[in-house]
C-alpha cells in the first residue's frame, strides 16, 4: 500500500511540474500580439449575447460591441481571430451553441478565399494556434484542429502544447512568469481597440486570378454554418467588412450575393456603404486601410446597430439591471483603454490630429 501511495504521489508531482512548465513556455498574448488571447476570453463572459460575430481580423477590428450596447442595448461578442478560416468560424459557432443561442450570428466572408489550410500562407500554423489553443476542449475543438492542421503539424502537439513550445524555455521573459497562470483582459468583448491614425494611400488593387470561384471545401463549411444556424433558430448574417485590403473582387461579391439569395440570408457589403456610414479613410484607419481605428469602427457599428434594431427587431436591453451592471464595468475598462492609447499616440481627437510617431509612421 505504501508503495502504491508513493507511486501515485510521484506521478501527481510529475504531472503538476509538467503542467506548470507547459504554462510557462506557452505564449501569453498579454502584450504585443494580444490577438491570440481573444478566443479564450469569450468563456469568461456570461453567455447571454444577442449577437455573436465570427471571422478574421475584419470583425474584431472594425466593429465595437461596447457602442452596440451603449447606443442600442445590444449585447454582443466577437469570436474573431487572426486569419480565421471558414471551417474555424463554423466550429466556433458550433462551440458557441454549447453555451448559448444568440438571436444572430454574423460571419465575415473574406475567409472564403481560403479553401484548404495551406492557402493561408507560411504562417498558418501560428494563426491556427491563435484560434485553436484558446478553445475549450470539446468535439468541436477536436474537429477544428483536424480540419485546420497544415503539413508538419501533429494533433498531439495541441493536446500537449509543451511538445510544440518546449524550445521557448531559452527565450522566456519576465512576462512569461507574470502571466504564467493568469492573464489580464486585453479585448473589449472581442474588439481590438486602436485609436491611432494612418491614412489609406496607394492601396493596391487586385491581381488577375485564373479562377475567381470559391472552393468546394469553403462552401461546404458555409453550408454547414447555414444549416446549423437554421436548425437552432439563429439568424445568420453574412458581411464583408469595409477593409480596403486584402482586395475584395466583384466576382467574389457576386458569389456571396447569389449564395445569400439562394439560402434566404442577409448579405451586407460594408464596402458599398462607405458613404452611408460616413467612413473617411484618411482618419478612420490605423494601418492604411487594412483595418479601422476606433473612429471608423464606431461608424460601421452605428450603421449595424440601427440595422439590427430596426430591420431585425433586436431589443434594447439596457433596462436589464444585471446586464447593465456588467456593462458598466466593461465601459469603464474601455474608456480607460481609450485614454491610455490617446496618451500613447499623442491623439487630441479622432479627426486626424495625431502625432506621426514611430508606431504609425
């Protein structure tokens, strides 16, 4: 009996040490490239959302849930991540439905350009991990990993990330120790806040493609998302965010319009709504047109909030005391972050008066 107890205690100690070491070497996404923390942060929020966004950086940088709440009483969350593919968006919707059934799911269609994992480029493994590692374990995550892995990746490396990150032991910083077991909140219900300005100029057009058709695999996952939402009585809305680059081809737009009409879905191309939203790409973008800053995100969000309220009948929930109390804390965090960034970038307002410093030059 003593021998068995000894072995059990030893095994427990070894497992604990390995787990702590794994936590130490895994990326923390607390500073710098914080986008890797976004997927995991969703689980810390109470699952009572009216709207869930899924998609790539074009959702988490171009729409702000805080303003949706402040002006329309719509409780929303962005489950976005860098280079998120359509199959990853599908499994995130599937994962979301394990916790809640929102009124609306909004999917950004830019990722339809990728038909298989390798299409995402040489950094696709890094993008995969920024999406997949933040998901809680479930069959949705298992299937997502299997659908997303590129050549050279191993499923076991996702089960035991220490196998992938063990070499970071020689690159550890003070932040790895500071955020080993607990990281600070970095997003605002999934929104990536930026207040600095870099005007859009010399935006490249699209190169000529040999085939403008979206791939069979991409369409199959969009079909799955459409079916899943309909089965759960959740409205799926397709959008194309107003980012100027990567280029959105008219041929791609036509395919999404046709798909939406065929399946009875709403498709909104915000590139066609630039004037209606009041977007000004000399002041409303922080990276020359790839993504909007806070000024631009507020403009697109106001248009969307009005649409969801008047056209889709989403209710104003600001009279919900519990929800309002939660949002009061979120708004305080949001406003503090805005003030911190204004100081960082020397911003005096959101109309283009900014200091052209090293970060936005």
